[in-house]
C-alpha cells in the first residue's frame, strides 16, 4: 500500500491539465498509429515469404485490439460531450486479450519459420503457449476481474497478469536461439521484454494508480518496434540489399516527395476534417471538432437544405444544365473531330485546329463579357444586325440555351483533341478494305471510324456522367444576371452565396458534402456499368 | 499504358497529318473545308469584334455600329488602360502572380511525379493513391475557405498561390511522360554513379522540356484566367485593391458598368459610358493577348499532353 501511495505521488504530475496543442495532436497520433498498423498488415499480407499470412495475422490482431481501445478515445477527445458510452472497461479486456493473441501469433510464426524443436518428451515448452493463452481467455471471463464494474479482486488481477507474464517470458526464451541466428530478430526478445515491462505495471495497478496509463506510450512505441522488426523479417529474405542501402540510395526521392505530400496533406486532406462542420452548430471561430452537434442528431442542416426550395432549385438547375451539356454538348466534339479527320488539306487542317483551340484559352469572365456585347437584348450586335429584340441572356430558356451554346463554343474545339488522338489509332487498312468493298465516305465513318473511337467515347461519357451533379463555378456565375437567377443558380453558386456571403457555413458544408458524395457514387456506378458492358472504364 | 511515346513527337505528327489520303481531292473535301472555314469564323468573330471595338471611337461604340471593322480609329483606350493605375497595377500583379505560380507549380509537379516512376520505390503506390484520391473526392468550397481562414491566408497573396498550386491531373501527365523515357538511360547514369537527383537534372529534365512547356502553359492559363479563388478569398477592400487579378477586376468593372449603364439609359446616355466601354474592350484585349500569343507555338506539345491526361485520368 505504501508503495502504491508513493507511486501515485510520483506520477501525480501526469494528471495536470494537458495543453491544447497536445489535445489536438493526440487523435492525430492515434490515427497515425492505427494507419501504420493497417499499412504494415496489408503489406505483410502481400509478401510471398513463409508465414507471411501468420505474421499479418499478428499485426491485424494488434490493429483490431488497438483500434477498439483508441477509437472511442479519439471520438471522446474530439467531441466535448462524447455520445459513446465509456468503454474503458471493455478496453482493458480487449487489450489484455490482444497482448495474448499477438504472443500466440508470434509463436505460430516462429514454428512456421524454424519448425518445431524435437527435443523433450511429454509437454514441450512451445506447446505451453496455446495452453497459457487458453487459460488467459478462460480467466478473463471470471466475474471478479471487474472489467465492467471496476471492482476487481486483487487476486484475479494478479492471476491473469501472471499468466500473461509467463507467456511473455516463455516466448522470449523460445525466440532466443532465433535471435542469435538471424540478424533481423536480434532485438526481438528485447522488444517483447520491453512491452511486458511497460504493460504489466499498468495492468496490475491501473485501478489504484490511474496515472500509470502513461506507460502505455512507451509500450506502444515498443509495439511499433516489434511490428517493424516482423515486417523486416518478411522483407529481408530474398531481396538483395538491406533497408539501409536502399535508404542511402533513394532518400533524395523521399526528399522530393516531401513538399508535394505536405501540400496534399494540408490543402487537400486536412480540409476534410472541416466537413464535420456539416453536422455541427454554425460557428467558424473554432475547429468544428470542438463544436457541439447540431440539432436533430447532427442532421439539422441536411434536413434544412432539403426543405429549402432554393436548394431544390439549385439541385434541379445543376442536373438540368449538366444533362443538357451531356446530350447536346458531348456529341459536338465528336462530329467536329470526324469533320477534321476528313479534311484533306494538312496545312489548312492545322490552321483550323489552332483557331478552334482559341476559345479554350479565354476565361469565362471574358466570354460572358463578349456574350453580353453580342447578345444583349437592346444593345447587342446580333439583335441590331437582324433588327430584333430577342432576350438571349435575360430570359430563362434563352439563357439555358446560351449557356450550352457558349459552353460548346469554348470547349468543343479543345475536346476534339482526344478524339483526334483516338482516330489516329485506327488501322489504315480498315479504310482501304472498306474502300475496296465500295464504301462511301459516310459508310466509312459509320462502320470504321465510329467503332474505332467507341471506347474513348464511353470513357468520356463515364467521366461526364460522374460529373452530373458536379458544378463549375465560373461558368454559371459569370453568365448569370438578375433576370435569370431562377435557372442559373447551381449548387456551387448556392454554396458560395449561402456560405461565404450569407455566413451559413454549416448548411453550405452539408450541401457540398451531399454533392461530393453523390458525385463519387455516380462515378463508381457509371464506371461499373461501363465495365459490365465490356468497356475498359477509367480504373 | 501511355499513348504517347518517349518524346511525344510521333503521335502528334500523326494527329496533325491525319489519315494519309491516297486519292485525289473530291467535291466532298471542298464542302468540308468550307464548313471548317465557317467554324473558324465562329471562333474568331467575337475576338475580332472585341478588337474592333477597342480600336473604335467611344461615340461609335455607344451607337453600336461597330461590328468587325473599327470606326473612328484610335488607340486612346489602350493608352488609357496603360495610364490608369488600377488597370496597370492589376495587369502587372497578375503577370507577377502568374510567373510565381507557374514556377512553383511546375517545380512541385516534377517533385511529385519524378519519384513515382521508380518501380522499386517503397510506398510509391500508396503515395500515388494518396495523390489520386483527391481527384475523386474533395473537401469542398467551405472547408477550403475555413482552412485558409485558420492558416490566416485570407486577404493575402498566399491564398491565390498555394491552394491550387499542384494539380493531380498535371502530375499524372508529367508522370506518364517520364515513364516514357527509356529506363536504360537512367540505368546507364546510375551505373556511372549518379544519384536520383543527378539523374533527374541531367537525364530527365533535358528530355522533358516539351511536357514542362505544356504544363507551364496549363498552369499559367489557369492562374491568368482564374477568378473564383480571388472572388472567395479576398474579402476586405484593401486586399481587393491590392491583389485583385485582372479577371476579377474585369468582372467587377463590368458588373458596375452594367449597373451604371442601366442608370445612364434612364438619364439619357452620354459618352462617358462609351469611353468606359472602349476601355473595357482594351482591357479584355490585354487580358487575352498574352495567352493567344503563346499557345499556337506550344500546340504540338499540349495536344500530346491532353491525350496522355485523358487516357490516364
């Protein structure tokens, strides 16, 4: 008791309030640890060496156990009022069994790699490991462990941890010969010992000295070391040079990748954490992780959006304009590419292409400006030339048509590039054969050219279908005006106006999330569909 | 895997020359040539109209009788744009910004793409996946805005430089191109004792000038024509005055002009609206001409670039 009191005092500084920085770094560390286990597990699973599957079994056991322990803690640390029940009791049980499971897998791997030792009669040492693990499982179900109620009997706690300790010590002894034999295992017994040294005091005294939980940090470090060694053992057999040589030769490549990876992590992945704002109260003064949930169990903004007529209209406009683009805008480059392909004068063809690519390089701001000059109702050149007053840009249906027409004007020439490239891949003999058979120009196009670019058309169709709910910003935003905003407000503009201009951040994040998810679903669905019809798809 | 071979020359030759026709020219060919001529006109006429308007006198523009040929020739509008500090500064700033962004983007794109072509790079596949996933799922407008808010980058030039400085699409194009360089060149350099960096500088970079030119064009056009990021990330007036790229300035000027034109129409138009119109037209010319001067020279390269990108993406 005195010792426990002393220990408790010695570690009391640990219960001091941790700094904010640590609080936000902690979940990231956990996520990193779990991701490390997952990657190593999958990697080892894919190795061809002996016992790779068993090894990955050990890593996956560890992953499952640690995930069970850490995920509730991640959730608890990022939400002020954790909706999950306190899972620490279960966590104790799970990490106890995880430790045993990992040791069991370690023994199976050893036996797979070195075969069973032949000496000794009756109960051999290596057979003790499964027996001990069985005992551990049996003991862990005894009620007096106090997993759930926290009223553990000291006796049972001592018994169950003694079993684990025995298993660990036995495993160290069994690995000793291997550690002398192979370089990659030379520190393995030490790692097991360290894990036990850090884990056991915590497991024995966690009720009396909660601060001892800090020992889980070095224990986790030792676990990482162990997993890394096991991974090394799976590589080293077969490959010619060691990890050190590899790093020496190629470290510069990782140096090059450092900045791009940091860029994607910061500017592409980190913002994803802000998506949680869609489920939180509308507040941007702190990170949404720290905000309380929105009403309706966090779904308030989604419900609001779907009740909102303006959102419904934006959704409809997005889909409608994209469908029009798909039906009218997509065939145009194909027709134009066929036309260019039939053009007989090479120099003239090159000039035509250069001119057709020009509009692609103009921005939507400029195009909308020119469009207003040309198609204005009262002062537009076109109306002036024909002496009419057609409201090209200021009446709903006219505007929709102009939106499509201007889109075609800008991108049609540019989009021919890909079809023209596909056209060059068509075997010239096919044309000759068709000519011999007496096919005319149109027949050759129908029977040779179009089938030749079919797969390209399908790939582009998939990509366009995948974007059916996606929306550009520049195009509708610059072309729009007050008269037509009923039909010109797409989701991207809705998000901009509500979120950045109207400060309804949560609502617009929810809308954006909905849009992203539907986009991914459409992309996957259309790709699967294309593959069903025997096409290559886009992945 | 990659459609385009090592230097990309073979393919666009094919693209440009098309099918080699062994037969004589027929009437159909002339009809197609005529259709293509009309298509060219459709692409050119709007630009010619802008050019003509910018060179016309203000009162002709107000009367709307300028179509393709300038009336009342003068280059006053251009002189005015070049002497109006607002326009001149914005043009200069956009040029500087475009250069910075292009250099940064192309450097980072090479950094991202080059290591991935090493077949035995450990973790290479995972890193590729890490890059590629962002093409299919992105955080969205508001999260990106909040990120810049947290990084204190709003209302600073950084907001226009960093968020879009690497495009995955361009990384794919660059990687496919580098894949096309024969491995034997790299291996020969490695046997001579060159490390990866040296191989990059001495073997790969000289061979990849065409793709660097293409991607520079893509990045430069993207930045030069970019407007939505400035619209969203420049919020206070001082920052807008200082850092508005030319496209945003044009957009705002035109929006204001339409409003004032509506008022002017009510109060019987005077020539000031016409003057501002010629200036707008001259600004449009300034905002488009740099790109229009560059892209035809790079055509053979970007055709190859687009083809790789579309096949891989």
